[in-house]
C-alpha cells in the first residue's frame, strides 16, 4: 500500500491529553469528581442569599457566589476542561433533599466559576431545559435537544456546555463523548485529502434563530487551525438542512464523502464512549476539543418522571483564541464574551419559568436542611 500524500498546510498529528480514545477513557475514573459533604454544605450556604423567589439569577456571578473551599477545585477542573481531556462529570447534588429549584441554583452558581453564562435562545434564557417537547427534527426550526431523538455527535455554540440531570429517562438517553482531536488524527492517517476538505467553510443552518442582519446559516469549517490549536465546530444535520437555502454554498461530492467518514469515525466504539447520568449529576464539556451526543430514549409515562436536564452555556475568560470566522456564530471571538444565541430584546433571564417542576413552591426546602445535605447514592458511570 502506498504512503498517503498529505496536502500542503495540513496540521501534523496532534498529541496531548485531549487526544484520547473512548475505551481507554472509560476504564479510568479520574474524570469523575464527587463532591464531599463539606463542599455540598459550602455550596448550599452560597445559595442562601439567592433563595428568594424575587432573586434575579441573571445578576449572579462568580464574585457573588462565594465558594472559599470549592473554588480552587473548580479552577483546577476548568483547566482540565480547557487544556486537558476536555470534560468532567461532577456527582452528585442531593436532589431529593434540596429540591429541583435549589439544585438548579447550585448548578448555576457552580457554573459561574467555570465561565460566564450565555443566552441559549432568542428569549435570553440563561438556563436551558433539555427535554422532549413532542417535536421532530424534521421541522427545520426545531433544535434536536427539544426531541427524544438521537442527537448525533455535535458541538454547542459556546466554549463550555454544562448539564445537570434532574431526571433520567426510563430507557436510553446516554451521553456519548468523542475527542475531535482524535477524530482529526484518524482522518489524517486514513484519508488526509478528506481531512483537508473539512478545513473548508461549510454552510450550517441556524435553525430559525437568526441574529439581526445575519444570514440564516453561517459558514465555518469543521476543523479550524488557529494559534497552534485545532478547534472544531460541527452538527451534521444542520449542515444538511442548510442546503435548503438557495444562497448557501452547495456541498461537493468530496465534502460529503469527508463528512460521511467523519460520522463513521464518531460512531466507532473504538473512539467514543458513553456514560449514563443519574439524578444530581453535572457534566461539563469543552466544545472545541470534543463532540457530544445523546442516544435516543424512551420516557416514563408519568409527567413528573420524564427525562429532564438543565443546560448552561459558559464563556470562560481564560478560553483559547478562536479564528475570526467563529464570530459568525459566536458574535465575537473575545474570551468570556463570545458564544450563545443573542436575545431578541437584549434581556437575559434565568429561564426557570419554562417548567412548572421548578416552581416557587420548591423553595419550601429550608435553609437549615440545605446546610446538612443528604447524599444520594451514586454508582460509577456506565461505560
């Protein structure tokens, strides 16, 4: 077999902590972080000033959510997210003892130590709800997290995405992760000419959330080499649906072949791995070096037991430099102020009113009981 010919300018194989393989990662446990009773107590204490039903969580910041003991640990986790393997699973908030709303506050406050929360939709919601809304991704204005379909491997529009599991599904709904650095290395080794195609701009559908003056799609390459780093942005379904716009550049046969190979690699169990969330688990993922997925799921029939996750999009001030082309999607490329979906009226809200299960009645948990947290038993993630 002849040696592959590498196109001029193609980055060399990338080594480092972010270039991992799924089975080896699944066999490790250093990506699981368990909060101690003392850390939970400190987290509950930080929540106290924000427990009022009139508190405006959009005003909450790292400086106003003080965690003297936990903050250094979170700083270490932020470095691992941005410079290391790119993800962490933090378990677990005592959801049964604290209630959903207080747990949501703890998740939000903890998230501010990892980055600045961003708007996730045109309504300016800082805290998103990931659950089946009875919708279908066949509707080009529906985002796949609003369905119970498999999401496929993708990135979100922020440096870091955080998830809190309020209620797992009856069956399925596993979280899957794959290193986009490893994907590039494998593509480069197998088909370097196809890897080079993914450094070309491709149209990606905004799915109905279009900033004023912008086109309904953006054009950013899947792979972006900038300032000595590889950053990835990807959602295959949205690349496909962008072809509905007559002014979107048409995909070439070579580009489709490259995307098909990329998808085949993401689905290879030799590259990715899965974990199953339990109630109270928090996962944080670095979008520039990982793709994440959620398997399809079957829900419980009872409304209170249906799968429900909360989501944060976070912009760390210490995030990597991004190429100027990312401003099409991120608004700008300034660390700490980039990413998200612009609010239509510029207003930011916590977004708790999206779901009655986070109603004010859930504040009935007393502050005294919060300071003596009840632990929820949790086993290691399934892999």
